């Protein structure tokens, strides 16, 4: 597994799951966002996450998508 896409409401939490996933994400985000990537704080709209996932799949990365998660307080 290289990248996780975790759906929550209308957003998708993106997490690198391998060094390949981390390096790939760094090539798709500006360096000012790298800290957020390494801290697992990247949240995208579903549309942007779908485009990112398609690019990652085309580049041969292994993805895992969690259909929906609800958080209780």
C-alpha cells in the first residue's frame, strides 16, 4: 500500500502509507505543503482526491480507499 484515501463526509483524508507514496505526494504538492503531508494532515475535496488517485494509479502506486468513516465526539 502506498497511499490511503479515507472518505469522511464531503472530504477525503490523504495519507502516505509507504516511502513511495510519500515521495510521490511530494512531487504533486508544493514544498510548503510537505509538512502537512508528513503529518498526515492533507484533506482534499472528493473531486481533487479522485483526480489525485487517478494520477497515482496511472503511475503504478498501490492505493487503498476507505469508503466512509464517521467520527463520534
